[in-house]
C-alpha cells in the first residue's frame, strides 16, 4: 500500500503543477508587422505568439493595416475593426482571411482617426466599441452604423480596450497608459474602469499598480472562467506584457512577456457569464469552481483520500 501511495502522490503533484500554469489561448494583431497587420495566436501562459496570417480580403491586395479591436461573438466568430479603412469584418482564426460576408463600412463616428478602438460583444449580441479620440462609447450595428451611448464624450477618459461579462452586461474598459501631447509622451490614465452600458459613463475601479509597466494602448478580454486579461503595447521593440486584472480594485498581476511586440488588441473567448444573474451592476463575475482539469484533479484527490483511509485501517 505504501508503494501505491508513493506512486500516486507524484502524479497528483504533477497534475496540480499543470493546473497552476494552465492559461487560455488568445488572438491579437501585430500592428507593427512589415506587410500589414498579422493575426497571431498567443499562449497566455508562455507568451509565445505564433503568426496565423496577414489579414487579407479576397482581392489579396486590400490588406487591413490598422486593426485596433478584436472580439469573439456568441457563435465563436472572430471580428475585427480597422481604423484605416473604417471597416468592421469577420476573420478566420485558421487562415487569417477576412471573410467578405459581414464586411461593412463604419459610419456615424465623430472622429475619423486616432480612435484606437476597443471592442467587445455582449451575451445578447450587442457590439460595443470605444473611441479614444471622442472619449465615447458606441453601439455598433451589423451594418456598421455607430450610435453614441449617452452623450458624446461621456466616457471622460481615453479608453482603448473593452471587455464584457454576464447578462445583463457588465462593461469594463482599460485606459491608455501613455499619450502624446505637444510632441511629448506623458502618462495618461493607466487604470481599469467599469462602464455603464446605458449612459456610457466610465467609473474608476482602480489603477493597475506597480506590476504593469508603462504602455500606450492595450487589448482586454475575459477568458471562459471569468478571468480578465490584458495585453499591453509598450511601444518600440519592447515586448507586450500579459496581465491579469483584479475586478475589485483594478490592480494588475504581471504574468509574462510576449515573444513578439506591437499587439494592441486581445480576444480570448465568446461572451461569458451569460447565464449568471447578478444582484449588483458591477458585482465580480462568478468564476466556475471546476473546469475539466479541475474535475480530474478532484477525482485524483478523492482517490488518494480513499487509498489513504484504506491504508490507515489495514495498517
């Protein structure tokens, strides 16, 4: 029996170690790529970014070169918004090809440049984008028409990344870390915000804190378990940072740097928490206790407990 326990415990410890480092895969666009934007698949545990393809339409010459926002809809389709062409379109995560069906022009925005869009879908299919230039939250229709949520400028902050959780939807935004004013780069508002989806007003949750390095723009997305992830663009040749954000106070936990730089967006999973019923508007998402790996570990723990009990009785 002792031999069996000795063999079992290393397996349990190894499985627990795997669980500790497990992290999802996200998608982002490397806006610093030499031949236009390139879609990457990023392992959020290691930071390794593997290129899928340049984002091209069927003509093969219309390369989308200024993609600012990415988000999955409820069906698992990846969507992107390109500021240079002012277009909204779906993208294949396997080939990186821009799908012509659903490719539409964006209209109704106050600013035609420097929007640095954030982007997110809700459980009910609503698509929101944020504009840094206009400091406004917009609801984007399938035909590309943008409608301001509340008053123009209601956000009150330069927010370049959006994420949504639950039903009714809770919206979160990440402020720009650095901004150029009078040809000088100065700190902006490196903080996490909650955003009212009715008024478009942003409310400060808290600053990211010391674990987050200085950055310009960022991507923001929830994983399926309710963890909020950020991918920050530090500019130049500096690698991006992958962060986990605390929904209660906004503080960031630095996870790892990416193997490539220049990412300004992040999409991990379709809208999550869609069956949750929350009492408070900005209550923290309910994170599932066990995923599939957790269930396996729980089974191993129960097995180990049983073996130990048998050993104690017979020993």
